C-alpha cells in the first residue's frame, strides 16, 4: 500500500494512507484500497477519501517500506 500526498489549491496538504489507487468520479477524485490480488479499482474496492478535483493541484504517491497494520490515516496540515 501507499500513502498519497494531495496538495490542495489553498496550499494545504492532505495525506491519505493505506490507499492503493485513485480515480476521478464525476467532480470528485476518490482514493481506494484494493484487494492484494487485484490492482484495479472495482466493486470490491473500499473508498478511503474523496476530494473535489477542481481543488487539487498535485497528487504524489509515496510507497511504504513495510506494510502497516492496515490502519487508514487521513491528516491535514498547512503547507
């Protein structure tokens, strides 16, 4: 799994942990956790977080070195 760092238009940074992928869904960009055996977003994927796509400037993926305990983290900090 990976952690995604999302820089918003107002320069705040959102971190979405325990996510494997993201995709645009209408006006929102949604982050998902997928099954270890499937690397695609499908009906079995779990939604972790969504953000309005128009408010996103940058999305960065940071791969984890060690797999954690499956805890999802979403934090907010000012840039």
